[in-house]
C-alpha cells in the first residue's frame, strides 16, 4: 500500500471513506428526513408514510416500500434540465430509484409494516460521485425514523426492519483499488463497482462496469473485498447516527408473520 495515499490525493488512503455526515430530522414535515453528506456529495432523503398501498398489494395485509430519485439542476457543474421539462423521467434516474427501492425493500418485513406504503424521496442537492450509494445509505436512516413514528403512534407493534443496509462505490485506477470514489476518481477509473450489502454480509446488488477495459477475477475480488470493508464502516456510522434506536433493528425477522387472528381477537376483547 506504500504510496497509495500520495497517488490518490485528497489526504485519503485507498480504503478511506470520504467524510460522512448524517443529519436526522432535516426537514419539518416528513415522517423521516435525513441529509447525508459524503465528501462534497449531498443527498436529501425524505420518508413519507401513506395509509394505502399500490393496487397489486391491496388486500394482502402487507406493506410496500418504494423510492424516487432526482438531481437538482445545479447539483452538478453544468445545469441539468429538469425531468418535467422533458415530460419524462430520464433513464438514469429511473434505474437509480429502482435500485434504492430494491435495496430498502430487502430489509423490511412487509407483514409487520401493515397495509401501508413508505416512499423515500432522494434528491441530490450537490453531486460529486456516489449519489446513488449515498441515497441508499441515507434513505435507510430516514426509513427507520419513519417506522419509529409508526410504532410511537401505536400503528405497528415493532420496527419492521430486519437488518442494516448501506451502499458504497469502489474503483480500479492505475491497477489499484479505491473506496468511495468522488467524481474525478470515477471519471478516470478503469472499472467501477457499486455494491449494496446488509450488515451480515448479504449482497443485495453488485453493479460492475469495465469502463476502459475488462477486469480480471482477481481485481473483481479485490474491489468486492474493499466494498465490504467500506459498507461495514458506513453501517457503524449509521448506528452512531441512530443512537439507541439502532438496537431496535433486527428484532423482526424477514419471514416472520403476524398472527392476524390473535391480533383481531385482542382488538375485539376476545368476543366471538
């Protein structure tokens, strides 16, 4: 690893994250709201709870989690046109919001959530690489806070989140692997990878692209190992941001079911 710090610049070693800051309750009205900052990338993640579900979930006694993602016009060096001006969502935003939704749904027990929907709005305020991974990492915290409000209001019994989840990027630059790429690093990478994982090392998604050349299995494994290291660092930061609330995660298993008949009996006072 000698010389990697000097090669990378920014005062970071190859396995260092950028400075991460998570601010909870960032906006007033959302059930969960987080501003996540990773270096110069800043993403606002708002969680909204709606007492309804998409049509394909109606009558299922299960909930749903989905996400929307967008980038403000001047989040980047040059102004981007708003999607509303094109009258359609651009392909990149569509891909990213589906990724965020998949990542968050993977750690939610929909039975314990009940027949309601949590919508995560992820808006990039400033972009300097890793916006999708920052969105997933921050949206998870916003989702936890939204679920805590449901518990506090007596609408659900437990926080229905089964595991921590976070995401990071890694890249191959001049035959060396680097964690958490900024825009400049991402632009010069021979290959880059986005990885979404749970705390217990369960892979949710791996997106890898040979930008300039194919990558070997050896380098693929190096990238994956470094991503795993980075995600464990991020989950530690998530736990610190949540404080004692972090202990509520994982008290429900993924496939555990609510006994609706007993629940209904309790609500009716045991009368038949």
